[in-house]
C-alpha cells in the first residue's frame, strides 16, 4: 500500500464522525491491467466492486476505474504517517516502510 500512497492513491475519512480511514485508488481505463492487479491484491479490504467513472476534462471523455477500501484502523495508521493537516507528505522513515513489492 505504501507505494500506492506515494503515487496516486489517497487516504480519507469516510465521514466527519468516522474514526478510521479508507484508501482510494483511481486509474484511467488505459491502465486497466494495472488497476485490476491492484484491486485484486487489495480486494479483501474492499466491500464492493470498483466503479466506472466517465469524466470530461477539456471536452474529451475519459473512463476511469476507481475503488475504495473499507475504513480500517490499519489504514488510519498509514494516514497518520502520510498526512499532515490533510496534506499528503512523505514520512521521514519512508525507507523503512518500503517493501520489494512497493
């Protein structure tokens, strides 16, 4: 998950009253093979299938695939490492957090 968080995944609280966070991930349909690899790797954290979103930036339709995990304490721990005042940061101990997969 660390590699995803460094790139374009995000972590957020699902509501203002939630005590735990969830992880979200979006990729363009062009990168669908990678998206499905990530989804199947993390699907045990998810409660639903991915969403298909159609966006229209600059007048051209793009198709995106997106999933979010359930809110979980382990993701909240990552949030405390990678976010400072709701802004994504790279933690000082990033080297210790990376694995061979990341």
